[in-house]
C-alpha cells in the first residue's frame, strides 16, 4: 500500500525553499563549514591513528548491533549492580512515562544536549506536566529561547549567527548584549550557574555505554553536562539501545573516534558515570549519596531501533556515532541547514526519521532531497552507505515494503 505524501512534500519543499534564501543560514553555515574542515584536517594529521581506529570501531559496532538483546540485558544488570535503576522503554510513550514517573511535577530540571531528547520531545513533555526545564548546552539554550529546533546534531544552533544570538539574549535578559561571542557566553554562564544548584533533577544522554561495567561515557566541552549530572540529587540518563558496546575499553575507542570526527583533538570533558555518588572514607564502608547525586536512573530506549537492527538494508544506520561530520559535507545541508530534516537531519537522518522519528510520511520527502552524491560516506568514520539506504526508502515510498 502506497502512502499519499503530496501534502508532506509540498510543506517540506516550501521549508527548503525558504531556508535556501535565508541570509543568516548562509552566513552561519559558511563560517561553520570552513571551521569544521580546517579543524578536522589538522586533528587527523596530529592523530593519524584515528582512521585505523575508526575501522576497528566499525567492526565493533557491527558486532554490537548483531548482539543487541544480550548487550542490553548485560548493561541493565550492570547499572543495577552499581546501585542505579535501569529501565527499558519499548517506544516513545513508555520512555516519557518512565521519565515522568521518576521526576513527577513541579520540579526544576537541568538537561544536557541529547538528540534522543529531541526525538522524544522530552523537554516539552516535562514542561506540559508542570516542570521547569532548562537546556544547559549553549546552542540548545539559544534554541529554547527562540522556540526553535536543532539544525545540527552536534552544533544545534549552527544556523544562528552571533548577531541574532545577541538579539535573542538582549530580549530575554532585559539588557543590551553585544554581538560578541565571549560576552554572549558570559551572560549565559552567569544565568545558568544558579540553575545547576537549585535543580532537583539532572538529565543527560550518553555517547556510548559499556555493557560490562554499566559506565556511561559522555563527551562535552562546555562543562554543563558535568554540572547537570553532578549537582542535582537525581541524575537520569536517557540513551538509545544502539549506543551499547561490550566493554569499557571498547567504549573508549568509540568515544575517541567520535570526538575526533566531531572536530576535537580532545574534548574539554569526558564524563564516565556508572551510578550514584559514593564514598568509602569511613571504615571503608561504601555509602551512596555523597557530594553528587543520591539517585541514578538509566532509561534504555528502543523506539524502532530493534526493528532497524533486524533489517539488513538499514541496520548499518545504527553504527552512526553522531559526530555530525557528514552534514558539513552535504551540499543540501550547506544551503538549508537542518531544514533538510525532520528531527534527525541530512542523509543519515532520513533513515532515522523513517524508523524512529516520524515514519515514511516525514522520511520520504527527505529521501528525495538527498542527492545520493556519497560525500557523506567519504567523511563518515563508519563509512555508512547512506545513498543505498536512501534509494531503498525511495522504492518503499512508491511501492511499499
């Protein structure tokens, strides 16, 4: 059975056309692409082993996806062994219900950057249930104030030049904020400091999870994740099941490849979190709830990922490390930013949209935006064959499965 996609195509085409004529997008993306390319080239030259390590990680991810059920069971047991609480969320609705069950209402929540959070519309859901939720990542905070959505998976406000940031901040803070990046960062730092230490709940994602230890590895530069996960009394991790690998050593290999292709020789912070805070300083008796969180929860989210893993044509999409490098090389993304997308963006985002964030109704227009030029494959550390998968989605949009 085919799907009538005419309205979706028309609305989507209008969005792309409007974005392609936006001078702010052109200005911001031109700056970002130039910076990304020069920085990554320099980084890979300084650390030449990274390309070989990426090949190792590619095989590791393939094996991990093939054994996802076993690894999920092991990871959940490890979290529980570490005095945390582990949950499995089969779909979007159950993930939100579990999160709300932990948080309740009338709480202040500080949240780190998370594409899974965007997939679930987590902040909006928690706000609808009476909570005050603050995005602590600078880019996400800008978008929260603009009532906008991310336009890149690593740099969510990539489409907003400093001049527009100054306008948004001046209005929100009720004072003149100049279009100077250092001053813009300073005013957010001053505002957010109090939020970290009054919030009851901290929420983060994770870049990779080690099944053997239950360790969550979280890469960041701003220090906001460290504060969001360390200051409030409760820390909740919401992570996709595809992020699980067998061992801690392998998790660190995944993390290193991720940050290199995400434009960093070494990130500002690599957080490794496995449970609530603890101490053994009195008589060597381990006691939980020291300076950091007293409670630690991990929600492992499926929401279509296991179905993607079962389909040989598309399982490779689960290898994505979320480094975002492919988008900087995509000709369509360079003129439209994340308007080439629904929640997930670019060619790889088309596959994710089809399975976890909108279905074929949203994915089909994206599939026909993709040029299938293969530039994303050349940049991707996992060499994910996006053009082939996009071609299959086009067939399905016409003929059905």
